């Protein structure tokens, strides 16, 4: 792999991860804005926090 190609791959990976983090953050904000009774039904944020510790963002 040449230098420009590896640089492009690194940039593409960075961009993809940044986009995934942005979408994740938007989802968190949207779910957090739901009414309290719905949050309770889905187990928010307790269930999310237990699941989150297994993921790397």
C-alpha cells in the first residue's frame, strides 16, 4: 500500500467513525427527549448504560 492510499484509508476510517458518533449522539438526544413514562417503559437510561459498557465508541 502506498502512502497516499494509506492516508486516504485512514481519513475514510476517521470520517466513518465520526459520522457514527454523530448519529449515536443524535439518537441519544432524541430518546432522552421522550416523555418520562416512555423512558420508564424502555428502561432508559439504566438498560442503555449496562449495554453501553460493552461497546467502544
